[in-house]
C-alpha cells in the first residue's frame, strides 16, 4: 500500500534514516524490544528528528493532513463562543494544548476581541520547539497588539482556572498496542531485523496494560490500542484545575464502539501527504501517526481525578450549538465569492460524511455544574 505514496526527496529520506537509526539504537539499549508507545513517541517527538519536533510541513495543502482550524476560521470563532461562557463561569484565562501552526489561537483571539471578551492570558503548551516557533511567528505578525497576553508554557501550571482546549491533541499522544490471541493477551511492540523494524508480541509486564486487557471482552485475534498518555494528561489537568472546564475535540468514540468485536485491527492510522495508510514503520519522521480517542476512558479518568463530566457531542452539534451558521449572516448570499467558501467550510466541518460525526467534543470540568451551551442539543453521553 505504501508503494503508491508520493516519493520523498533524498534529503527527507536521509532525515528519516537518521531517525530510524536513533530508534534502532534505543531498541538495542532496551534489549531488542520497545513498546509501540515508545516507537510512536520517538517517531513523533524525538528531539530535532521526530515528525512534530523537526521541520516537516505537517498541516495544510502542502503538508500531510488538514485540521479544522486550518480548514476554516469559523471553527475557532464558534469555539470562542463556548470559551466566553466558560471564562464567565470561572476565570478570564485560556490554555491551549498542542496549538499546531497557531491558527486556532489566532482565530479565537480575533473573535474574542470582536466580542469584547479577551482573556487576560492565553497560554499555549506545545511540546514541539518547531511548532512553538511557528506559533510565535504567526501571532507576532497577525496580532502584535495582543501578543502581551499570549505566553508559552514549558509544563502544565501547578494550578489553573479558566478554559482549556485541545484540538486533535489526544489522538497524537503515544498509544500501547494490545493483541488478544489464543486465549492470551500480548503487548505488541517493535524489534529490529537487519535494518527493518518488525512487530513483536510478548507477554505484558506493564501492570496498567494487564489490568486494561482484562477489563474488556474482545474476540480472539484482536488488535487494538490503549492510550495511557491521553489518560495521564487528562488526569494531570483535572488535578491541577481549580475552577473551569476543558474541551477536547478529536476523532473517536465511546469504549463500546472502540472495542467493538468487528474493529479487530484497531484504529492506528498514518498520514503522509494526504494519503492515509496503516504502516507506522513507513519513513519514520516524515509521516503522522495517530489513533482514535476512547472517550469513555477520557471521561472516566477525569472523574477518577476529581473532575466531572460536562458533556459529549458530535463536532457538528457542538458547532451548531455555538451558532456557527450565524457567521454566514454577516455575508450576503448574493455575494457568491464571499458566501460560497464559508458555506462550503461549514459543510465540511459539520457534514456527517466529512468531519461532523466522526469528530466528537467532550467537556470536563471542575467546580462548574451547569450545562454548557455547546452541548445543549445532540447529547451523545449515552454512547460513552
Ligand atoms: C495533530 S496536531 C494538532 C494541532 C492543532 N491543535 C490543530 O488542530 O491544527 C497535534 C499537536 O499536539 C502537540 N502535542 C503533542 N503532544 C503534546 C503534549 N503532551 N502537550 C502539548 N502538546 C502536545 C503537537 O506538537 C501538535 O502541535
């Protein structure tokens, strides 16, 4: 399948070979085997070499995939309405996790300025130095008058009140692979044969993974993922939040659908120049690797760490509930040049055939108990 993908340049291949060697050395140091989560962590985030940490284009037409904020400013504008409500109930602070190119921060701040509801502080926590630089360049150029409100964090703050957002962040965190076969559970990890990465199953030693594997029932010959990193991030956020809410937007489902008997090969996906495939060993460092989000695990983790569940719905309902179509009324339908692209963007963001239903939005909070506007219609919490 990967043989039909666009050919990378010689320079890109050299970069990928350098990262592959670094991963192989890591595998050798660990005695010939690493969990897949370690492979994914290095492929995406190895300092200066990983897909997110090195200079790959990543987002947009010239990159590998398109996210909602890259597709349309209306996404950030609608989200900003939800953030106003959360800030009014808590504190005038926003923290964005994994801000990508900075486009979502830009759209949100512009909309909050229009609505006269700017936060005192907009903090960004970004693990990639390359992306942090891109975010800084974009916001310095487009929002010089607001830049004093924006700060970049090196770690989660000890305490936080306000609104937290993360668009397509949970899916980018490393996952462990679990394989059920012959009545036993295995952890699927990565070894090396010659110069190639190979899959290698072994009996699990990781206590969390053993507990997880025993907690669900799946048929034999069944492969799936579990994201302890996503759970860990949500747990830390809930422990550190005093008052406020966090909104995560991502592709995924509740546990029943995630670990459905028919989804026997999991949800791991790779994106290379707008081609999706399932081989994470293809050109490490040049392609994105992701897994869908188990939103049941996210909600349960929040509750176990002092947070509470505030809502779960589809991206389409969340955006409609936050009035995304109102932005069309700013433009006359007769002005086809201005109106048609906006209508097409809303269609992409909300149509069930595009991003509208696969993408979900979950809200978790601390100290807030009233329903949030984005979740008033289209409740999907029964699917968790
Ligand atoms: C798929 S991109 C999404 C970017 C952006 N939110 C968007 O929607 O275009 C994932 C982002 O999460 C960042 N990231 C990954 N792990 C992170 C972590 N533990 N904390 C904060 N950011 C993280 C990546 O560097 C990248 O910016």
